[in-house]
């Protein structure tokens, strides 16, 4: 699900759900003259097109295959890099799109390996809720985080003075981009949340954990997460995309993970309010 929030006049978030590839994406656009809309939509569409075009065994990939990574990791990383290149080239060609960019977080499930691979650039996040605890799988590419890593001795007062809305990495800023990759082994009952910072910036980890743990249906989780973010101020566009690993699905398919939406469903969204069977997803202009 995605929502414009309470303080923005339009939604610059986009998301994509491609169940045929077990691929889920959230993008949070930024840039003047509504260019953030263009960047986030181009990111989700480019990655989706890349996965379709490389579904054939004889497909040619635009980047060198990294033998230290799995095929799934290579595919996810390459898709994000393709999106970066297309956004960068569009920003050069179009004056209205100059300087546009977007964060990205994508989750790719491998049924063969029972793994989830997460790729991200920027400060859109991936969380995992498991057995009553929550873990942030991604690390924000932000000036705030860079300061904390470089100077962990900073006091709480000093940390409070640091800027929190400046990201240090995004798609479209340069012709190439470094993509962080995380691998995780899903277990029955796990819930994965992909979100823009309009959600994570308004909710604490404990609030996210409480809503996810106390809600039965996946669409209702998304509705409650967005409602709480708005209740806490709704300062930005809000996107929540939730995937739950069902016990019966895993029992039926040994060493595999079956994800919420039915196999024939597919959705690409660029800012309009909507609901899909088992996923919900939203973003803002950043400095």
C-alpha cells in the first residue's frame, strides 16, 4: 500500500510486485518538478523489464557476472544497476529531470535455495520480523549513519544535531552505483517489510513490531502501518510492502518459500493508493 502522507501534495514513491519472479521492489524518488515520480517509476519499471528480458537462458546481461555471488544476487544487482543507468541518462537528456534520483530496496526469493536476497541503495529499508523480534536487514546510506560509524563516541545531544535527511547514495546520481546485498534464510512465520523512509522515519522499530505481531492479515498490516505513520505526523509519502512466509507453504514445498500474491498476479505502482492481495507499499524529496 502507498499513501501520500499528510504534508506532501503528491506521491513520489513507486513499488512493483512481480510474483512470477518472486520479486518485490520499493523506490522512493527525489528531485524537483515532480522528477522524483519519474525516477522511482523508471527504477521499478527498469528492474521489472530486466527480469523479464533475462528470463531466457540465452539472454545477454549488460554487466560482468560476479562469480563470488549467486545467480540470484547477480540478477538483482544487475537489475538495480540497469535502473541506475537509465535514470542517470534520462536526467542528462531532460532538463525537467535534471538531478533526479531515487532510493531502492528490492527483495528476491529463491525457491530452490530457500533464500531471500535483498539489494538496496539509499535509505529505503528492509526489516524482518521473526518470533517476536525485529531486525533491520539494510543499512541506510545516509550522512547521519556515516557520522555515527566514523564517530561512535558522539553523545546523544551531538547526534540530535546531525542532519537526518541527507542520503549519500541513490540511483541516478552517477553512471554507476554500488549496490549493497544481503542474504537471509526465511523461516515459516517470518514477515519481511520493505518500506520508504516515510514509514521508517515515523515509526520506531517497536511500533512496527507491535503492529506486525498483533495483526493477522497482511493487507491489514499495511493499512495499520500507514495509519500509524500518519498518526505520528505523516511528514512524507509512506509505502509499506509486506511479505509473509506461511507455514503451510513451506511444508508443501520443501526448501522453498511461497510468497503471498497468487502466482499470476503482478502489480507496478507509481504513487496511486492501492492494495494488492499480500503486499502493500510509498517517498519524498530529499536534500
